[in-house]
């Protein structure tokens, strides 16, 4: 008989390669949704020309994808908790891959938009379940590193999209920006099928407990909010107001329904946990600021600094590159230090970066500010995700992961609309594309002063929260 220590050593040695392959599977599952977002943006001008469509029409290629993810990511997480996370993740990968084929072969614009919505549904499944698998497959001592790796892969997808998309369009046509997902999807499916743990068998009665009414109410509510924030081409009119009122009514109706169902989509008791609620609120604020950099920077670099389109792309790629390089170190730091401490450190870096964007002039100033802001964001994301998922019950991992992704997407939508409106208002012009350089520079300063204030609010939230929480609950 082998000594116990020898058996334990062999078990650890056997498990290490398994964890590496598991993380490889999850990394690809995180890469594809972010690549699907960023690679389509660069193709909008070509798609408008190919389908002889207005720019406002082709914007729905991006909007349909984002709306599908935003409205379905929580439901996908909950469904994974019920029917099995591996099973649903494989379905999501397959759906994403098949929808990518349909996108590449779409004969009309509206077929392409419908295919993008299906692709977004697959992406929602992948995003909701990828983080849920971390708590199930990775030792607790390495959770931070795993979250940092997933953040890095998301940044890689974001950084790779514009450059890869430009090359593919120039060489093969717009179809390839969607068809390139097919071989990546096949590889991801094979890795997940082979290396992710088999779903544990649950009771058959659990399969009938999916909250259909709650799912529909949440999807309609989030759709109303997302549409209120995105339609109108930057102007807030009566339709936007009506959609916001509908979203507010939908929230009330959703809460009423969830309180009365035996198996709710979202357990309202979870929001009584102040740490969980605060983490979601901070995630929204931080994502709002990060989206502001993507919305404002192109106009600042081109209009205020006079850079051509190619140089703007090169300078803006500094953010995703820095994010890619800082993701893994951020995760390792979370494993070594308390998550609340790292959250505070990340927010302080983000506040400093926002202030630097507001005050530092020129290209060097912009890159220096991004070099402060982006690692701060990676620190916050790795620590916040780790803190939220650390002590979640196994049957709630999917829905909690979905809630994290939902809060991030709500922040992205809010950042694109509200911070874009702040930038336009601060620039004192009706058309940013023709604004004077001085006006754009002024808009940049004011916008990121507001961004710094938002991060300051997040800092207040986390400091007040963790000062009053017992150490065992942190």
C-alpha cells in the first residue's frame, strides 16, 4: 500500500495538467465572445457599402449582438445551474459557431442582424458559464490567477479584433470577419468537450423549475433599458423616455414576480448581501468609465491631436495590449493579498488614470494615462470577480456569474450613451466629427473629470462596505 503522502502527491501531479487544459478551454470560451464584439466594429463601413445601407442600419449588427448578451446572460447562467453547465456551454459554443457561418453567408442585412442575435445568444451562454466553471474546477488558492487569465483572454479578443478584422476584410472580404470564428469555435468545442468536468446528475424535477416568466420579464426590461440608451443617435427624446419608464415598470414587475415564484431566476435575498450588491454597483461604474475611453478617445486623438485613422488605431491598441500584459499579474496579486485590498488599489489606479486623461496633453500623455488606468481595471476585475464567486453555492454559480456579466454590460451600454452625451455636451457642439480641436480637448477634460468622480464613488462604496463587514464575510 502506498503512503498517503505519495498518493496525494500523485493526485496533485495528475490534476495539474487537467487544470491547465481546463483553463485553456475556459480561455477560448472567454476569447470568442470578446472577439465577436470587437471584430464586427471595424467592418461596419464595408458592410454599409456591401448592403447599400445607412450607417444607422448597420449599427444594428453590433447592437443585436450586445442586446442578446445583455438580456440573456443571467438566464443562461441560471439555466446552466439547472440543466448542467458543461452541456449548456457546449450548446453555446455550437450555436456561436453555427451563427458565425450564417453571418458569413447572409444574403441580406437583416438576415445578418438576425444571425448576430443568435451569435449573441451563444456568447451569453459562454460568458455566463465560463466564470462559473472557475469555482468548480480551480483550487481556491488559484482563483485569482484564473480570473486574471480570463481577463487577459477577454483583452486579447478585444485587442485582436480590429487589427485582425482589418486584415481579413482587405484580403478576403467582410465575410471572413465572421467565418474566422468557425475554426476557433471548433477548437473551443473540442477542448471543452474533452477537458471540462462532466455535469453531475440532478433531479429531473429540477429541469422543470426554470423561471420562464422571470426570464421573459428580465429580457424585456433589459431590452427596454438598452434600447433607451442606444437609439436616437445620441439624442434623448420622447421614445427614449418612454423606454426608460417601461424599464422601470419592468423592474417593479420582475421583483413582484420573483418574490412569488418557488424557483426564481434571481433570488432577491442575494441582494440583501451588501457585499454582492456593492460589487455589482462598482462593476457598473467601472465598466462605464472603461467604455468612455473607447467612445471618446477616437475623436480626441483624431480631432484634437490631428492623427490619421491608422495612427489612431495604433495608439488606441495600447490599452488592450497593456490590459493583456497586466491580467495575469493582477490575478496572482489577488491570490497573495486580500481581495478588498486589491479592489481598492485597482480603483485608486483607475481614478489616477482618469485624472491623467483629463490633464495630461498629447499622445504621450494619453498613453501614460492608459498605462495607469488599464492595469487598475484588471486589478479591480480580478479581485471583484474573485470576491463575488469565492463563497457561492454550487447551484448558484451560473446565475452569479451571469449577474457579473450583466452588470458589466449595463456599464458598457451606459458608458457608450451617457458618457458619450457628456462628451458632446462638454464639447459644446452638435457634431463632434466637425468640432474644433479646442472644443474636443475641453470635452475630453470634462468627460474624464466625471469619470474620476464615478471611480471616487466606487471607492467610497468599497471602503464603507468592508469597514463594516466582519472579516469572515469579505
